[in-house]
């Protein structure tokens, strides 16, 4: 397995963190202060990001599954490892459903969710057989394919005259409460807390001393992009319309019209979203597959990949009766009861246990 360069990891983290966050706008619950909620969410999530990075630097040759067994013992550690792998597989199914719905609504209204998810999962299963380095190696290219159109479309919003700064005023017009309610636990856990999945891949990084820098710079870039997009959504659509919109980014871009020549750019957004969605699903799926190989006696990833691919497709369809129920579950129920334990509580306990053990052995962590 080839080691990952810092550039590859930076690009992959950026694509992963943008993922469904750019599609769904996690800050829209704060209305016109959505951009501010994302910035505060990033600052509030920094302790988690430092925690993940510090675990990767302190134990450069061990991933999260190794550390769980080291900290909590063989049986409890393996049990928690299985829970984490189930969690990652479940998240891959949730993100798959997000992008299945996007493609169904935007371009393939007559196509079944099963067919759309099958096409995407076949590509992801292929990359899974090759390992994390396969998706990481093309991430720098995909990074620019995503970033350049996003920057261009941002400028086009202002050139078209659709954006009004008055719609994001006054700052904190409804007080700080809606912002804080959106930040915790929603924005902290989605997208920043989802970085926990990379604790399975940090040992593959070539230059371990660059790990924390890569984490912080990539997530900072994501914060700038998400906060800018959140502000543009409100300036173009208005806070109430953003709140009601399933895909604010699609709605805002579809309003661009410059001299009846530059218009109907929503197809570019679909392409961009499919790329970042693919990266996010692939990382979660790879973590589940290769984590299972680490814990089991399977020599080949093929049977696990096929089985998990079928399970992911089934869960993505059966997860909710409709898209609105799916979103309600993902943004209201999961952050508090599922995300927080896996993203914050267990890693913090693990760090504490490892810190105490190393301190007894007089070794720094």
C-alpha cells in the first residue's frame, strides 16, 4: 500500500467535508446568520479536530481500531470497533441516499433510487478493492474540478444581480439562540465531527508531522466555502426560502441569468455535488470494508466489498419512507444520539485512558 502525501490527504479531506454539507447547508437553521453559525461551529469543533490529529501523531502506526483495543482491552475494544464500522457503513448509506435524491429530483425523476444507487455503488466498490490510496491519488484533480466552478459560480451570483446584502442583515437579528442551537450539536457533528473516520487512515500518511496542519487547513478552507455558500443562499433566496429548500445550492444557482446567455448552471452543481458525494461515500465505505478486514480473517476484500455494497444500497433505500423524513432524522435525531457518542464521547474517553496509561509509564502523549 502506497503512503498518502499531505497534498492528497488535504484534497481528500476537503472533498469529504464539503460532501453533503455543501448540498444541504447545515447552517440554514440559523436563517440569515447561517454563515456565522458555520464559523462558530468550526471554532467549536476545533477541540475535536485537535483530538483526532493528536491521536494520529501520538500513535503514528496505529489507527482508531488499534487504539480502541489498546485503551479498552481486547474484547471491549473489538466490540467498540465493530460498532464504529457499523456506524461508518450506516453513514455511507445515509450520504448515498442524499445524492440519490439529488439526482432523482434534478435529472432522473423517472428513475428508481435503486438503479441510481447501484451505479454509484459499483464505482465505489471498485475503488474499495484498490484501497484508500486509489481515491486519494485522484483527489487533487477532483479538488480543482470542484473548487474552480464553485468560485466562478460565486462571482456569477453577484454579476447577475441576484444577491442582496440586505437579506443577511442585521447580524444576530434573532439573537444568539438560533445560532447556538444550530451549532450544537448539528454543525459540530456535521460535517466536522465526521472527520473521526480519517482516524482509520492517518497511519497511511507519509509525513506524520504534517498531520495536524493538513487537518486544520483543509477544514478551515471548508469553513470558508460553506460560510460563503450559506451567505449567498440567503442573499439570493432569502432566509425563509433557504430553510424550506431541500437543496439550497441548486435553487440559488438556478436563478443565475446574465443577459439570457449564462443561465441554467444547475447542471454544473449536480456534477460538483456528485464528485464530493462520491468522495464522502467512498471514505465511509472504505473505512467499513478495510476495518472489517483488519478485525476478521478475510484475506481478500472482494467478498466484504460486495456484501457491504449490497447492504449499503438496501439501507439507503429502506432508511426512510421519503426524503423529508430522511433529512429530519439526519439533522435532528442523529447528531445528539448517534454522532456525539462516536465522534466526541468515545474518542475523548479513549484519549483520557491512553493519556493516563502513558503517564504511568512516563511516556508523553
